[in-house]
């Protein structure tokens, strides 16, 4: 028997018991007569003691144990004289009577502790070592619990878990597809699904009424800390539902998950329209843990002789409470920050609301004290506050200000960890006009339904009408992260055809790629709608972390590589022959 107990469960009540533990050597400490070894497994760490007066040979063997050796040890549980309050097993230790080495280990390339000295790629190459670390173990265990609670809740609501295929047809859904060559149909390719979107809609036509799946999705996009080429969604679809019913169901799921994994009771989620989110926060996924809302200043800042503001479509600001003490250096740094290409502002205007009721600004030449007081009043600013102002083209400037608001939130520690502020953002535009390509993109995806009131306008309206169409589309946002998104779908062939047309599909292209779906709509498709949650991101946000990588057992790096198995990689010529393919790689630009 390898173990009678695990390394995290022995307590004072077990003192006097003979036990056997197995695990990894975290660290050894040699104090001459006594040698201590911390033995670790998934459940915790237990201290082993080897006494050279009891058994000199055994103690000698213990001294030679290296980090990450796998051992099994038997002995007596006893009370520690020197207790460790930071460890659940810290009141006891094992007086070892026998020990054997089950496997030795090379010296690991990084420390296997809470904090590690290993860089990302090294940790991914030796993922099996990284996975032994407590933070990763608890992340992966959290993920498992979250999946289980998801299934429990959705099952209680009559959802049926249905698997959909991974080898499908390449269809544009926003991102680039990963493609897989077919051996049996040479020259043809499958694509890996960006999401099960069309299949779940077909399941509604197939009468399943409520579907869910915890499912891998594949998107060949450039990667960031919160993106992976393969990621997991909680994917759902419901028939005979309105938007309100979808939101209520998934608000219920979210509350259940927070309650049953974190013990957090979430209040009801506020609803905010897309327009309102953009106006107040400059972003469609606002972090509402802090205020600092955007305030329009056109009426008080224009026509005072400052040409830059006068010619701007929008003058907009935020008020940082109590920050009038910002130094020249800090303001210069902020100005530099907004001028970075990622943000793209031309400059930053500030106004300090001094304690004595006067104002000091970077535009004193153009504005009197009364003018600046009028600005401050717009924000409801008080003495000691700092106003930051940007100007320019409406949409761009709002977004830039939204970014600056977030940066100030970070800088001033306003994004309190452990506080969760969920909200629904609703009424997204149906279409997004792409100036450069001079075409519409679907804001969510091509299957999203316009609002009922907009359907007629969509079928008959002009170009400007199309830009203003609103969709029954919604996002769940928590602490500035988009956790989920979905929509009520089009279930009518004519409307779906019209949408494809608006998106630039010819009739043949639409038929070729989505004929099956439009065909299904002709056989009694029920009204339906759904949503998908980003499961990896939900794990990270619930744990106050920004990288989804540490919630995925085997993630890929920024180049899309699996560092452990070394993928992607070449394939043998025979494999290519079988597929009827030959490589003809273009020179990299
Ligand atoms: N399939 C969509 C997505 O992956 C979600 C949905 O509309 O249900 O974003």
C-alpha cells in the first residue's frame, strides 16, 4: 500500500497513529542529528522527521533525497514542537520508521513553489513540473468544479448536453479557420469550428429545445494573454425564448457558479445599452467597479478660441477624484501613454482643481478661471480633483478616453480584487461599417436577429438605415471582461438571405456556405436564441487573474506553439502523399 493518508489531511487528532504517505520531496533540511523533509502531493505538505539516533542509515538516506524525488514513508504521527500556523498540517509531523524511493528526479529547471523563477516558455516545456505547483493545481481544480456546477445547473434547467462535430466546413464567422486536409476527399479540407453556432441552431430546428455543451472552439488569430487558438466555451441555445428569458437563465447560471464555487452572492445584474456603455465608459465592456465616467464638454469647451477643441467633433473628459496633486512628471507620463500608437491620441489636456478654489490647466491661455469652473461643474468636481480631457473624432476619442479611464483605474487601484460587478450590455448594433474595406461586418455574427422593430427597415431601408439597425444581441460583462455573448437568431429564410447580402455575400456564396441552415429554416424552425460563455476567461476573472493560460492544463505560447510536445511540426512525406498534397512554401516576407 502506497499510502494510508494524503499529505494534507493529518491533524492533532491523528497523533499516535501509524501512517504511510507518498509524494514528492519539496525540500529537505539537514540539522545534523535531525533531517526534515517536506513531502508534497495534491492535497498539501506534511513534514517528515528522520532522527539519526533512531536509525542512522535511514537518516543518511533521507539526507541524500533530491528535490522532486518520489518517496513513500511510514511512521508515527506526533505533535510538532515548532508549529507552522500557515500549513493545515502544521501542528504535526511524521517520525519516519521506514522509507523507500519510488523514483528519483533530475534537478528541476525551475522552483516548484507558489512563486516560481521559471519563464513562460520553460514552464510550458516542463508543464508536468509546473502543474505540480499549488497555484496551477488549484486553478485546474477550480476549473473542474466550475464545469461540474455548470452541468448541474443547466441539467436542472432541462438543458441537454449534445456534442457537435469538430471536422466541419470552412465558413467565415469573424476569425480565421484552422483547416484539416481530407485524405478520402483529396484537395478538400475540413475546418475546425470557431464555435458550434450553426449546429446548435440546427439542434433547435431538430426539436431539442435546450442545448448546452462545454466545448472546444478553434480560432486562428493572433494571440494575447487572454486568447488561445483553442479555447473552451459553455455554449447554449434555447428555443421559444425572448432575449429577456435568455438573460434571466444565464444570470441564474452565473449566480449559481459564483455561489457554489466562490461562496459569493451576486446581486441582480443591471442592463445597459451599447450606446450608453459607449457614452459613459467609452467601451462596450465597462469595468463598473469604479465611476470616473466620461463627461462631454463640447458646450463649455468650444468657441473660446482654442482651435483644437473648436474643430473637434467631441471634447470629453474624466475626473480623477482627489488627484490634483499629480506631478508634472506623472502628467507627462499620462500624455505619453495616450499618444502611444495603441491609443493614438494627439495630446492630453489637464485641469487641476486647486484646494483654494482656483484652477490650473494646460490650456490656461485659452480659458479663464470661470470657463474652467464651468468644466469642473460639469463633472461635479471638487477642490483636489484632476480633470483629464481629450478631443477629436467622436468614436475614436470616446474609445481613447475609455482606455485612459481604465489606465487611471489601474494606476489608482480602483479595480478592487474580490469585488465582482457583472452587467448585461444589450442592444448592440446589428452591423458595423468598415470604412477601409467599405463594407459591413456583422457586429456579433451573421445569424443575429435585428430587433423586431427594425426588421421591416432592414428588408427595405437604405444604407444609412442599415448602420442604425439594432440587434437582439447581448454580452455578459464582469469587471471589464466580456464573459459571454449571444443573440436571438434569425429563423426566417428571407431575413437571413438579406443579412448575408448586406454582409457582401453573393447569393451563390450564401447558398454554398449556409444553404443547409437556410434550408432548415424552411422546415418549421422555431424562434430561438442563445449565448456562449468564454469558460477559460470566466475561470480567470472569478479568480481575479488576467491570463487564461494558467487555467488551461496544456496551453500554447504566443506563437501558437505547444512547447512540451513541440507542435506544430512537419509531417512525413508519406503523410503528405496520402493526402495528395505537396508543400510549396512561399518565402516569408
Ligand atoms: N457562437 C457565438 C460566439 O462564439 C455565441 C453565440 O452567439 O451563442 O461568440
